[in-house]
C-alpha cells in the first residue's frame, strides 16, 4: 500500500488499505488518518464513512461516530453496516423510534442491493405496500433477523399489530433463535388482538340503549300519570 501511495497519492484504495492495516493492529488514530484520506478522495463511498465511524467509536468519540454512520446511510449503505451500528447506538441511548427507523432503513437498503437493477436516488418509499414488499422479499441473514425482531416488538408496543405480525411471520423461515422468539411474539400479538376485540364487543353491549319498560296495568288512571310526570324537575 505504501508503494501504491508513492506511485499515486490519488489512489483511494491504497489509503483505505493502509487504514485497514492499522485498524487490524489496533492503531486507531493512524487508521483514522488513512481512512479520512481515502474518504477525501472518494467521498461518495459509504464504506469509507463506515470505516471512519468504526475508528471513532473505538476511540470513544460516539457523537462523531454517529455522524459518520449517518453519512454512510445517506450514501446508500448497501452492506448494512452503518444502519445496523446506528440502530445499536440508538438502542443504547434508549431512542426506540430512531432505532426502528434505522432497522427499517437497513431492510430497505439490503433489499435494494439484492435487486438486479438497484434503485437509485430519492427517499425511500414509505407506503404500506412498499413496506410489505421489502419485509416479504428481503433475504434474511442474521442482521436482517435482528432488524425484523426489533421491528416486530416495536410495532407491537405501538399497537401497529398488522406490521408487527408481518415482521414476526417473516422470521418463521429463519433457522436462528429469532424464529422461536417470533413465534412467541405472534401468539402474544394475537392474544392482545383477541382481548381488544372482546373489549369492543363488551363496550358495544354496555352502551346499547335499553327499551323502556311499559306498565302492564292499563287501568293506571290519569292522576297517577300526572304524579309521575310531576316527579321530574327541570332546571331553567
């Protein structure tokens, strides 16, 4: 790599290779220097920013690491490295909404990378149809199983049961421990849905108007009716 840099200091792959070499030796400051050199020459490559983020995280510069990973995601992190790391960081911060968005973006980017002609440009399609298409067709490996399981719990806790069922059901074909967790989650969601339906039925029954009873004694005289009517007082 040194020889390559001596021949051409515009070769970003040589700088990137040097960064990887120093990262393996746990010399993170040196690695960060070379990764930044590579990123300056090839700024639109998500891998450069993922590498920078990893070094910054190792140097306990968490805020800067998040910014680097966010930059990688904005560039189309097809390998899913940045989205997964960001989701982990947001989970540690207790920011469930941001973590869920990262996991969803992870699935979207992984799905796009699998297409014969990857989608380019523009923001992700947030329609329910697009969400269903991504969840049903993304290839599920360990990072995707992690994302699906987290999203299933997140949607359940936010009462979005249809989305939660979709994510949990997708785990049924995955051979890892997430499969059994997904099955247990599906049982819990369906139990909650049944309980919710039961509550609705009970409320409808309790709110249904009762038919006023009518006296069976037709011999009630007019005086009794008058007394009954006079027992109600109306405020002006």
